[in-house]
């Protein structure tokens, strides 16, 4: 039976399910939903982690298909490699959240006043959107948006509305993002992985409406590192396949995945089952697509792209 208890990350109300082997499962609204903790990890160890970064990581894992991400002793190392959100990105996320809460233009969204289920949900949503540590920080971003004229407050500052200029900003940002049709593929360039790209990764990307790019297939006269950085910037997302020789992880793939994460781009992690044990612990916590056959890789990758990013702008040929 689930019992009312406390979220180990935030200390807020949560439902806890124990007795599932070596795993404790939490359902915490403040942490964005369900997460699991290995019983080898103490509540003290979880509380010592960066709560905002950990919550962001949990949300990302859920978007990638893991409904209840697992916190283990490796999670601290994973979080250390994730860059914090910048102020502008936080502001934009708060505006996106407010737009998402508006079922119609001009609808008021309550952000202050008597605490009830509606206000609590709005405040938690604001905090989750922008990696905020408390509601005061979330309200600060509302003030920033108001100063820029993107949202408006009522006289009591109890409700906010997204203004026309705010909707223009949101729509422009969405169009710019959705217009990116390229998907960068980082992987081991070898005969042993060629079929995985030609018959698995590339067609999965194309059938989802995006254009795959592998840097060794692009003609250029510049330094390859400069080309990689430039093309990742031009891409909507990155597919990082960590299939490798035994005990020889692909360092370039780690660099490219990390750079994409730093740009707030989605990274889809894949790996052949035989290489999974060689994946570095810094990235082991991410929800990898584990595959054996190329057809299996294509199906799983296509499903993941569709779930995380939706259909792209390129017509399917």
C-alpha cells in the first residue's frame, strides 16, 4: 500500500511504495512525478544532491520514456555534467508554461492568494518549468516577464495573463525550433556499425520527418571539430550511439552528446547490448535504447523520436 510521506528530494508530500526488491518508488508532484531510489542510496545522500538539477534530470528521463527514473550512487556524477539553465532559458520556460496553462487567449492564471489545489499546481508548475528552488524564485521570473511586457498582472497581482506580445514571442520561438530539420548522428564510424546507420538510424530519422547528418558524410574543408560544433548547433536533436569495441568507449560521441546537452538540445541515447557494460557511469543513468538487431534499433528509435520530438518538417520520401 502506498502511504503519504515525504519526497526525499524536496521534503514535500509524496506517496512512497516500498517492498519492491531493492527499489523504493516515490510519486512526488514537486519532483514532477514518479522516481525510484535504489535502497543502497540513503535519504541523506539524495538530499545532498542539487534538487533543481535532479528534478530537471528526472523530467528529461520521463520525456525520453522512463516513467520512473532510477536514482543510484552514480546519479551525483551524472548531475555534475549537466550545465545549469541560464536566466533567459528559465524566463522562456516560464512563459511557455503560462502559455500552456491558457486554454484560451487572455485567460487569467492565478499565481498568488489563498493556497488551494489550483494555485499549488500553478506554483509547482512554474518551479518545475524553470528549475526554481522555491516559489519566490518562480515569482521573480514572473516579474521579469511583466517588466518586458510579455505578461500582465491584475491590480491585486493575484492573476497574470499572457499578453499579445508574449504570444508572439512564444509562437516565434516554437516556429524557429520546429523549423530545424537536421538530426546530428554521433557514433563509431566503422564497418561493424555501418548497417546500424544505413538501415536503422538514418531511415528512422527520415521517416520521422528529419534529415540525418553524420559528419564523415559531409564534404568540407574546415577542421572537423569546427564542423561538428557548427552542425550540432544547426540540428534539432542528436542521436548518440555508444556501440564500441570492448573497453574502448567512443570519446567523440561523449563530447558531442555533452555539447548538445549544453545547448539544451534533445539527445537520444542508443547502444548495442554488447557494449552497454562499457558505457561510462556519467551517462549510464540516461534512458538508452538498447538494441541487438538493426530492425529493432530502427523501430525503437522511430518510436522514441515520435514520442519526444513529434513529426519533423521534412516530407517523407
